[in-house]
C-alpha cells in the first residue's frame, strides 16, 4: 500500500483527504491512501518520513511551504523561482519539491481577469503569497505585497489608503486569517476604498464565504474563495506523483 498525505500545522480543517479519496477512487487506485499529518515543526520532517516508508508523495501547507526546502534534495524550476513548495515527491536521491499553487491560482483567476485587472494588492508574505506574485507576474499584473512587518519593497497595512485601493482592482488574501474556527479574522485594509470594480480573492476556502469576502461584497465588489485553486493545484499534484511512478 502506497501512501500520500498532507503535512502542516494545523491540518484538521483541510479538505485534501476527502478530495484525494474521491480522486484516487475515480482512477481505480485502491492501493493508495491519503492522510493529513499534523507536523508542528518542519525540523521533524526527516524523522517523520523515515517512520513512514510507504509515503511516496506529500502536499505541504502552512507554515512549512518555505522552511521545508532545506530538507529537500532539489526543486523543479518553478518552485526554485518562487521560493516555496506545496508538493513533494520521493525520488532515489531524496524528496523533490514542486509548486502547484501557482498553477492552481493562475488557472482559477483567468476567467475573471477580463483585461481590466492591471494591478494587485497581495496581503501576506508566506509561501502562498510568493506563488500568487509569481502567477500574477506571468499574467502581466503588477503587484504590491502588504505585510505586518514590511521588508524591502513590501508595504505596511497602515500605508494603504482608500485612494490607493482604487488603483489596485485585484485584492488577494494570502494570510490564514478567517480560516475556521477563527472565522471572524480579516486583513485590516481600507475597505471604504473598495468598490464594484474590485475582485477580492481569498485563498481561504473554509468557511466557504469568509469575512474577507463578506466585507468585499458589502462594498459591491466581486469575491471568490480558494476552492477552485485548491482543486486545481491538487489535481496537478496528483499528476506529478503519477509522473513519478505512483
């Protein structure tokens, strides 16, 4: 029996096990299981995989998408450019990292671009944020990354103004704020600068409608959650594992 799984902390809210159970059944792979593993520290990774020799592939989620890299033997070109991984596969030389978040995000967003989204505000600086910035760059959309502790070209939340928000019609929440059970969480941006021309994308998918999305809709903006991105990046993860002989 081969094993796939998800590592992160926490992982209790994840829908990945249910998704992959259905997906594996659809391709008649009853010889493969998928489970979520709560790995509090990435420093436990080597001991963890050593204790589960049947593992052949893993998804990686918050907070390990960047810190896991030092435990991998190599990265594919896209993951290397992004600087974060969310999919890893066991090879003869060790664990290799890929990034399918960028794949999932760009494909989930394309139907909504309509040529009018030229600039984006990205809330958060973690691994998901890096994948989103990479994807938007490929789509020709300029980005500003907002952080509680800005570095380099990043800006702080206090620097955002309602007037500035009017020039950035795409807003992407890449933070975990609003994830169940802490559903009231939301990034602190000048919501009075958000209007009907905005598209607000929350990578959080549980709950289905987050506080971030509700705030955006109350201003007349369009809003979507991260469910499509989750599905598409997961499908790409499975393709990678199959390509490696799953």
